[in-house]
């Protein structure tokens, strides 16, 4: 079985190297932290392996913060507000 959805809890402050490797069916990423977690640059390299339909859901009040923060800004068109 392959992951199609991942939820990052409020306390997550960083995403490490190869965090989403082997997740070609990942289509939903729910990020509960109000501040974008720091991302090891290689962690975002692996988003190349996930479907282009990946949607990133963040707290509604934090959408602009996520869209402006590198490397989250690389997914700006896929970031949406969500009321957790």
C-alpha cells in the first residue's frame, strides 16, 4: 500500500532529507504548523517524484506565509487554506 495522504502535526518544525521518497501516489499533504517547517533542500527534490496533482493544505491564516517561504514557494500554486 502506498501513501496518498500525509498529515504533519502542529509540532513539526522541519522536514528531513528524503522524507517523501517512494511516495508516487502522494496527492494530499496537510501541514498543521502555522509557520512553514524548515525543509532540507533534498526533501523537496523528491517532490519531483510525486504527482503534479499534489495539493498542500495549510492553516488558512498561513497561506501567504507558506507561499512566500522558500522552498514552499515552489509549490505556491498547489498551496490551499484549510481549517484544521
